[in-house]
């Protein structure tokens, strides 16, 4: 194989052509056993500059070869071009392009499809301006009377629209107008093609522009909508699905376009929700969530009889389909071991100090796969959130009719009705409130139903009313009802069915969070049930028991710290801890469980602490070695082991307090922690900085030998590029600096101004960043000012306004006290520095519900009185006049 002379047209050599075809035939052969060797040979040939020309030739011209071989050549060509197209000689680029265009009309559909994919890749890499022939060829093919050419052009066009739609809505040298102005009329024309493939491809292509909404589509909107209504009842389900997708996107992006036609659109969506094709139903069901979120005029929100009909549709679609995987697993025997494929991937959330901006609630993940049932339930949930109690009048008669049917044959409808009650539990809580005693009383017996899926959905739905059940404990019969729900869920935790076990454990964890200390009288019974489940569950559900135990520890705290409870709880956990190897991933949920227990039990965990601490250190050491040399470590590196162990060590530090000091002093934790703070994985750094802050609180003396390194590494996390890479690691590093500051005091002085210069931009851009990071930045800035006011005070004018604004939003706690002490210390050093920000300073001081520390209260009083004296000749009164009445009134508690 050799490159042809630059002046002569490229021609393949027979020998090279045959060799590549032979390799491709072997590669696609199902009986081939040496695929890796074949790939190596193909990679070797790819070093020749004209190898891709051979692939293009085989795809386009090797008509004596099978379609599979030609297609394999095309797919290999596509992959090669992604990485090397711009590196090819221009003559080779031109040859490949010239071979592709005639294939738009190839007789075989697979060849046309592959060619369209390659064309899209080339356009992505080089744009239209470098291939002027392409647009002309596509338009010529679209205008052709031959189906192959139309389909080939539409295949390429739709792939480009999907991958880079903006390319058609841009000026191209040599063209009088943007390509989209030429293409759109032709695409609209194809909506009425007798061929389903062309209707589908043309509609799919236009749909790609809804989000971008170019001018060409904007001015053609009436024609587009007319086309959608024409295609609404298309015989091809894939076309009907695209019509639904278009309406979903339009109601999301440009609802005003649909408002004049909304009644017809909703009629169609209701019809499509009952389409014989499930994918069409699912796409239509997505409309309801978008409809509820759309900013529509009030008169368009609930059209005539929409509510009743849509709820009937949603409820009918929430009934399990006959082929739903949940039905196949419904009778899963709890005594049968899980298969590896039954175990879902699990992800540990690294320790985070502060308030999370976004927490995802997955307690309603009743079905593992997104399907029509789950989509309908989600739509009903959103309906209830938007319209609240307005929907109950239409919905409840439908639900109650299904609930009252006790015929075994109708169990799936009954199950769907229970799901519906759970779906509207939050959005309609006010309207449901009078019905809740009756509803809860109805749901409790369903926990004993003969059908496992009714038992499991009843667990979930009851958990959705946990807050109400706890709130009513003080009412007449309230505790009795709570106890019935509690014991009902505990019985279901011991259900023989795996799916019910899972639902009951998850529901119980939700109830635990709400019940907290109300669980104390039943602790022994709860622990007996949980540990009985712990002994009988298989691996998948065992993870949920760990979560329930951890949640229980968080809920009842020190109540758990009694010998009679520890004797039930700890022996099985310790036994499992000893049985699992250091590389067994089943260790992860146990580590998380121990973290919660260590925090809840405090010094009560000390009897278990040393072996747990030592093992965490050992696992981190082994994993650090494996990262450098897996062979020496004898294990493959897995950062999640490091993260979980760091978090458990944090839990030990929080639970044991200074009691962890002897363990730390007799270990190499400090050096391991420094390595983890420099790790390239952000979640490892996140947990490492959390542990650094926790150790700073309880045993800072053991950090001293490497204090400067810890401070410098923490400060680097706040540097803007690094911060954007990992907000959570930066958040914890910021918090750790503050914790170190209040413990080591002036020893932090050498990094104070470095850190301050990094914190100020965070405060200045608070609206764009994670709330917890901003709050921690304000607290850490205050702590630095507290220990080194002479360094920070001269720069007050640069940050007082955003700093005070953030301090106003922080809840009352010890950290806020430190920040205000820092504020007072700076004002004493540089009172002029806050003069221009006095209004915000006053606002910040009134953000306290109550300053419980008397010394701090007196300091704040002194600061305010000092400024009142400084602002003579009516200036203080003028300042007061600018403040809100609420702020002026609150200042009175400081005597000003």
C-alpha cells in the first residue's frame, strides 16, 4: 500500500484492497477468535496515509463484497475521521468526500445510513464552507423523484440536524441565503410524503430547531403547526411519537405558539396517551409535566373537562403493563441469593460541610426503568404541585372507585390508585388533610395484602404521609395510629418477598427521619426487627438495612447508647465487619452505617473504635499503594474505599471528640491525609478536607508538624479554576481553613491574606455559586479576622457589603458567632472601614434570632453604639431612616 503521486487521481492497489477486505471479513465474522489481533493489524494499516481512501473505496465501490463488509469499512472510516480528518492531505480529504456524495442514493439502505453518519462527522469537523458541493448535492437529492436519493439525503440531513443543527442556520460563503431557508420548505413538503421514512426523518429534523428557534422556523410556525396536526394521526407510530415530542418541546420553550390551539393539542395528547404503541404513550405523557410548568395564562391552565379526563388517562397508564419487569419480579423469594446483575451500582456521597443546594429525593423510585407507569405518576405529582387542592374534586372519586374494588382480578387498578395517593401526597396535602385519618386507616391493612406489589406500594404511600402521622401523635388515638404504621412497616421489613422488603425498609427510613425521638419507646422492638432482617436479607436489600440503621442512629442519637440496645445492634455488624475482606465492595454500606453510629453513639462507640480506626488506616494505605503499583498492593485501586474510610474517620472524630487523639497520635493518619488532600479525584479531596476540619476541631496538635502544607493545599482549592472543577471540595477546604484558624490562631497568619483574596471573589459572585460555599466563605473570612484582625481590617472596604449580606442569611450557630466576633475585632482596628456599609452591617446584626453568648452580644452593642457616636449632627438618624422598619425595630435589642 503506498500513496499515489500527487498529480494523478488516487487509485487503490489490488493487493491492499484485498488484504483490507480480508481483515474486515474476519473482523465481522461471528466465528472469528482473533479479533484483537485483527484490530491490531487494521491499526497498523491506519498508519498509511491513504488507508482511509481504501475504506472509502470499499464502502462506495466494492459492490462485489457483502454489504456487511462495506458497512464495516464505513464505520471504521467514521471512527478514523473523528480523530484524524484534519490531519489528512487535502487531496485525500477531497477523495473521501467525492466518494461519499454519489452513495447518498445507494441501493442498499445500510450503505446510505452509514454514508449519512460519515457526512455528519465531516461537517462537524470542517463545517459547510469547506465542502460547498455537499449542500447542492443534498438539495438535488431532496428534489429527486427517486426514493433512494431522497432517503439518503434525509438520512444525512437528519444526522447533521441532530448533531450540529446550527450549521444550517449560518451564512455560508457562495450561498445567497442561509441553508435553512432553502431546506425548511422542502422538509415541510416531505411531511406529506407517502413514505413513512421520509415523514419521520423530515419531522425529526425540524424538531431539532425548536430549542434554537431560528428566524426561518419562527416565521414558518403556522405551516409547522399545520404539519404537526396533519401528522398527528399518522399510521407510523414513530411519526406520532415525534409529533408528541414536538408538542412537549413547544409547550416548554414557546407555549405562546400553542395557546391558540391548546384545546386541540390537549385533545390530541389525551388520545395519544391511549395510543396502541407504548412509546407514543410515553412521549405523550411527558407533555403533562411540561404543560404544568409552562407559563400559561390562568384561563388556559385547566380547560373544560381536562382534569377529569387527564386523570382517568394518567391513572389507567399507572396500572402495571402485562410485560412490566416489576410483575416478573413480584414474587421474588427473599431466601434466594441475589445474582450479580440484581445488584444496582451504588455511589457513596462524600462528606459535605454545609447546606446542600440540591438534594435528590429518590424515595419514589418505584420502578427502576423510566416507563409509562412512572412517567404518569410523575405527571400526577406535578399536577398536584401546580394545582394543589383544585385537582382533588376531579381526582378523588376516580381513585376511590378503584380503591373500593376488592376483586382479585382488579388488583393492579387498586395498586395504581394507592400509587396515585402517594403521588399527590405533597402537592395536595392541605386538601387531603381532612381525609388523612381515613386514608391512613385504609392503607394500614393493605400492608398485609395478599399481592406483594400492593404491600410494597402501600409502604411507599404511607411513608409519603410520615410528617402528618408524626404531627398527629399528640391527638386522640394519634400515637396508636403511629404505632400501627410503625409496627406494620416493621412486619413488612420481615416480609418473605424481596420487593416488599426493599419498599418497607425505605419507607421505614423515611418515617425514622420524621419521628426522631418518638422512636425511643420502641427502640428495642425496632432493633430486633432490623437485626432479624439483617440476618436474613440477601446482598441487595442488605444495603437498605444499613441505611435504615444509619438513619435510626441519626434520628435517636444518644438514646441508642444503652447496653441493652448495643447488645442487639453491634455483634452482627462487628461479625460482618470481620468477615468482609478489605477489597469487598459490600464493605461500603457498612462503613457508611458505622459512620452514622459513631456520630450518634459518641464515646459509646469507643469500645469499637480502635479496630475500626486501624482498619480504615490500613485500607487507605493499601489503596494509596495500589494507585501507584497495583501489583505490589495486591489489589486494584478503587477510590471509593478511600472516600468511605475518610468519611468514617470523620464520623469517629465527630463522635469521639478528643477521645480520638490517642488513635491519631499512634498512626500515620496525618501523612495519609495530606496525600488525600492532594489527590487528583475531587471526591477524595472533598472527604479529605472534611476530615481535616474535623481533626482541627478535636486534636489540632497532631496536625502541627505539617500545618503549613495543609493550609497551602486548602487555599489552592479556592483558586478560581480549581474551584469550578470541584465546588464541594472547595467548600470543605474553605470550612477546614476556618476550623484551623480558630484553633491555631496566629500560626495561620502567613496565609491569611492569600485566603482573603480568594474568599472575596466568592462573596462578590454569591448569586452564581453554591450557597454553602458562599456561607462557609463568609464564616472563614470572619474567623481569619478574629485571629488576625490587624491583617484583615485594612482591607474591609473591599468586602464589607457582600460579606454583611451573606452573614445576614446564615442561621444562628457557633460558626456565625465566630464570624461576628471577627467583624467586631476588625471594627475595633479600623472603624472607618465599615462606614460605607453601615446599613448592611445593621441588617446583618438584626439577622440574629438571639445572640446567646453574652460577651458577643455586648461586643455587637459596643460596635453599634460606637457608630452612633461617630455619626453626629443627625447622620445616625438619616441612616436609620434608610432602614426597613423591621430592621430599625430589631436594633432596639442592642439599645440603639
